[in-house]
């Protein structure tokens, strides 16, 4: 069964460093998303991406964050100058079109020290 | 934006018991999903159910979109059902992003 895959599963980084989280969405899906979940809290939307551009973003998704689809399969989230409060689980998700079921990757647990 | 409220926030059951989890939402939706977050943090799809009733083994779900709620039923619970259950919706007038509730933490004891 097709699935969304994320790498790495865990990442520890020094405060101030840049990290890139990677995702391979399901191959025939057109809508891609990043969400995050701070430990013990609910899942929060960050950004959606469709037709090679950002279609929606939350107030969390400021200039520190960027997304890219560098080729036909990968979808990345870059976090510049990481802060302690960026520590969270980051989930990638995809869906075939805007009104269908969304599928989530297994997450990347980011720890900023 | 849309508000999603889940109840109860915490639920402790003995193995074999049945339970009902509720999700209320404040505005019209065109997409509703239930997820189970396992102890490793993975979000497992349970149901895509913008309306109507679906069943999958011991789990079933009902969404009454006109009354803005959804219910998740777990029957004959097992210890492996433990974890957090999230309801998430897409607001009808607001793109395609999912808005999650706070979740119900379910603990099933042997």
C-alpha cells in the first residue's frame, strides 16, 4: 500500500542551525502539507503546497520556514536558525485532491538543543 | 477559524469495554477524519467520514454534518487500542488544511 515516507525519523540540532526535513508523498497525490505537534499538544497546520506553490500557510509559518519540491518526488521543509521552541514532531501529509483523504508520514522528531 | 472540540479528554477502560468518543465542530465541513496516534507518535488513519456511518472491525464512526458532530465507537477494547484519538476537519470555506481537535487520551488496562 502506498505511503508517505519521511526522513530522518529523529534529528537533533544545535540552536541556530538550519535543518531540512524530507518527505516523499504518495506518487499520484497533488496536495502536500506540513504539520507540527509540540510534545503533549495537538497537531497544528503549517503550510500547504499545490501546483508548485504555497496555497495556504499558518501564522506559525514565518520567514524562518520554507518549503520546496525540488524534483518530482521529494517535498522538503527547511527551518533556518532553529530555536528551542522549534522542537516538535513534524508531519508531512499528502492527498490526491482537495477533498479526499489525507495520509500522514510517520513524522520527524526534531530536538533543538 | 473553525473550532474542534473532543470529549472526553481522557478515558480509562478495562479490556473488553466499549466506548464512544465525540467530536464537535463549530462550522460546516467538507472533510472529517479520525486518527489514532500510537505510542511511537504515528498518526494512523481510522476513518475518512465527512458524513454517514462506516465500520471497520471493532471500530465504527458516524458523522452528522448538519448537527456538526462525529462519534467514534470502539467495541471490545484491547490494550493495543491505547493512545490518543484525534478528530480533524477541513472547514468548508477554508482551503484544504485539516484542523485538529485536542484529542482523547485512551488507556485500556488488561
